[in-house]
């Protein structure tokens, strides 16, 4: 049986669209990594899928638009989303995208940020930078919360 190193499990969990940093950082700290190591491994893992997602969502949607149901769906989705949320507000959009990714709640991570950036028509490089900044901030928030929670649990356990 092949044994996967702990750092690789943490990185894979960070790359996953469901857990992202919210699952990877607690796992890394529970495995004995320092908070800084947990942060670094998790952030790197969370950023790995961002560039491919930003680069390939366009070609995939273009391919699907060659078929009538895909064409109708994406035409409706793009026109509605871009008209309603982004026209004339791209600078605000990048700050909002960063904040959206930075809030470590379900459905607010790098994967959803990539889909949102694509839907709103952001260019890949600015979108990547915005999402990366959001991931860095979310990593700090999650690391601080997990470190504080572990310290609190340790304090409670010591007093019992």
C-alpha cells in the first residue's frame, strides 16, 4: 500500500473545492505542523488550481456554446451577470472578489472566486492576483482561528 505523506494530504485537501483552506489548515496543525508551515502548505495547495481554472473556463464554455442548450444558457448567464454586476465597476469588482475569497465561509473560496471572475469577465491575470490576495487573507484568518481554538482546547484540558 502506498502511503501518502502528510504534507501531500494537506495540499490535496487545500486543492479540493469543498474543503480548501478551511479543511487543510486544521489538518496540518493537527498533524503537528507549525501554524506558519500549515499556512504555507495550505495556501500553495489552494492556489494550484486557480490559474488552470481561470485559463480553461473560457474554452470549456466556448465549446459548450457550440450546442444550442449551451449557447442559450451561457448567453443568458453572461449577459445578465455582466450587465447587472460589473459594467463600469471593474475596479470595485476586483476588491469585492478579493473580499469574497478572503471570507472563509462555505462557497467563498478560490474555486468559487474563479467561477465568479470568469462570469464577470475579469481578465485572468488581475483575477488571479485578486484571488491570490483573498487566499492569503483567508489563510491568515483560518490559521488564527484554528490556532486560537487549539490553544483554548489545550487550556481547558489542562485545567481539568
